[in-house]
C-alpha cells in the first residue's frame, strides 16, 4: 500500500523534502510501525526521527497516537509540536 | 469565522464587521498576537529580527474550525473570528486576531481567552526565528500546554 507523507518545520528541513508518496511494506500497520520503517531508511530519516518524543503525527488531518492504524491512501503528516498563536 | 492568510488585517474593520447588523451583541472581546523581538526561552538575550510561520494547509483550517465550534458549544456567542497569518513577519507585525461577540462580556472574554489558548496547542503552525546566531525553530512551551489543560 502507498501513503502520502507530509513533513513540516524542522522535520521537513532535516529530511530535505516536504512531501512524498511512499510504498509501505505489509508489516507496517500503524503509526509506530511507519515511524520505525522511516527510521530504517537511514540517513536523513534516521537523523530527523532520532528522538520520537518530539515528533507528532496526524493521519488524514487529525492528531493521532502511535497505535492509530495506517491504511493505503492515507495522508500522514509528521511534525514537531506546534508553536503558532 | 476562520481565515488563514499571508496578508495583514485591520483590527478596527474586523471588529466592526463582527458586530455589524446584530444589535443583540453587547460586547466584543479580542486578542491580538504580535511578533516580539526576543525569544522567551532564551531569557530575552536572543534578538529576533524576523519570524517565519509555516502551517499545514487544510488541517489548519480544519483545526481552527473545530476550536471555534467548541467555543460556541461552551459559551453563548453571537459571533467569533480567528485570523492567523503565515509567511515572514517582523517585530511589531500582527500574527493572530481572535475576537468573540456576545450579549454579555463574561462569555465574550472567557471564550476569547479559551480560543487563543487552544489555538496555541492545536492549530498546526510552526515558527522559525531569525536571530544573530542564525535561524532556529521555536520550541513548544510547557506553559501553553498547561493553559490548554486548564480549560478542560
């Protein structure tokens, strides 16, 4: 299955791109699995996602926890805690 | 009403429009957020010459609409407005306007405070500061999270 990934703020800067479509292995079923898969790609991904305590995730534009399922066609956004206002 | 825009806004004109044509409204409360020239976490030592606000188009509007709907559920408001800017801004520039209108001041004031507190933790915006030591991403403040939880 493939998902649309979006990166924001310093995660976008460190990964070096704002979005990409990615084919996920069948073992990836939830947000935690997706983050592990991205880290396993190494390089910029491993570096940007080294500390997952400062990483937030939204699936289809809603904040979700790590056990939230990830399905084909989902829009998954990965970003640091928000700082607007 | 929600607006996410690059352009500045006219506070007087926005507040006038909020109450226009509704003589039930007895008061408008508003909060205006500005770009300051120092970073709170750096203890004021780090001068900030500009700020760039990035956001998540689509989710930003969705979250702001949810926050606005929550304010309407909690207080008897006749109107509410959130305008949030993005892009590069300089010290003194307006970032955000929150305004609420109600027959009575209590609802307007409380809802306005609620909206800016929730907006800070729930709306997907990120600030990057230009300082003499280079660009740095602003970190979330624990006080902001505590302020939001205070409304539960």
